[in-house]
C-alpha cells in the first residue's frame, strides 16, 4: 500500500525507484504480478515528478492515499485527495502532477481493456465498449480495495488479488460505468489525423518531418497540427514519443536491454529513452525491466 510503513515492499522502495535522480521522499514501484494476466501495478509517492501529456492503451484506476494529485484532462484539471479514486479510460490524453508541496501517494491498477470488458460482460448490462463516466470520485471504500489488490499481490496471493480486483472493477462499473463513444473519424481533418497517426506508427524509428507528413497527406502543417491535436489530444511529436515509450515497454518485457529498446524505437540514445520513459511511466526503464524479469 502506498502509505503503509510495513509489508514486503516497504524495504524495497529505494531500489524500486531505479535509485538515481529522485528528490528525497520519492519512490515508485511499477510491476506485473505473477498469476494476474492483463494487469500492471504502480505504487508510488511523487513530489516533483510530473507526467507529461500521454495516454494508455488500457485503463487507469488509482487510489490516492496522501497529498493531492492534479490530473490534466482535455476538459480541464481534476484534483484528487485522500480517499479518491481516479478512473481514466483508454487513449484519453492526460497529465499528472502534485497538487500540494508534499506531493501525492497512490496505488494504481492498470487493467487491460480486454479484462475490463470481460468483467463488464459478466456483471453489468452495459452495451458497446465499457468505460467510466467520471474521472475522480471520493470513494474511500473502493480506494481501500485498490490498496488490498496491491497488498495481496505483494504477498504473492494471486487468488486474493484477482478476486478483489474483479470486485473493484465491477463496483466501479456499476457506480460510474457507461458505454464509451465510438472513435470513428468522420471529418476530412480527422481522417488526415488518423492517416498521420498510422504513418508515424509505421515509421516509428525514422519518422517524417511535419512538413513531409503534411505534404504526403495533401494538407498544410498548421491544419495538420490542429486536426491531430483535436483527434488525439496532443501534437504529433508528443504522440510519437508516447508511442515510442509504449513500444519500448513491450521490448523490455520481452527481454531487450534499455539500450536495445532505445535503438529499436528511434530514440537517439539510451539517456533519451531514460528521460522520456521515466517521465511517462514513472520509473526508469532499467527498474521496469528488472520487475518484469522477476515476475
């Protein structure tokens, strides 16, 4: 649990951060527990760390146990304090930072979209793609259950962790769930943005310049910038960095070294990967890889 003083992970906090460059009092552990497919866990305290605008391909369900987290969303900023649960749907661009000087402490679940859909199908009558209609709610009971998932996983009790995880997701879906709107491009600008995204994905390691990208799509640079940001909540270069980090995560999970991952996804060198990876994921790539190797 993020605010507990005991438990198996308490003594690992310094090592879990990756060890270098963190302000005093900051720590983080980002890991994938054995026996729980489709789930990643993050437990951390951040003070000066800020997450740049990014998105996830799965869900984010966080429980704040200390301080205040500020989440920047397309529709505005949300503040979440002790006893709050934060729910972010897949592919929603957002930022995160401390809302008070002492930072914030939280435990987060990252269930895959497939896992949430399976739980929704079994426990709700939601149609279409399930998701959440609220971003931050005060729900101390569910927040405690999120910490219970972490505690059980840290103790190696996959049965308990999986059971409580499903209770958490079902409870949140019943209270705050809804069907997500289809993200089908309709306008000419949206269609160009989708094509630009596909080109960047195909040329992740050697992307075109903005001018080359716009020319290939038969539009102007400023028109493309506007359309891309309207469609994906961030400009093409930020989306590209986010996509590179996602790809690097998969490579690290499959056993690549940080240096190999950096070269494969198009970062100039390993320090560039370290910087962007740590800002977006919350832990350095070396620590991320070690946790997966131990899972």
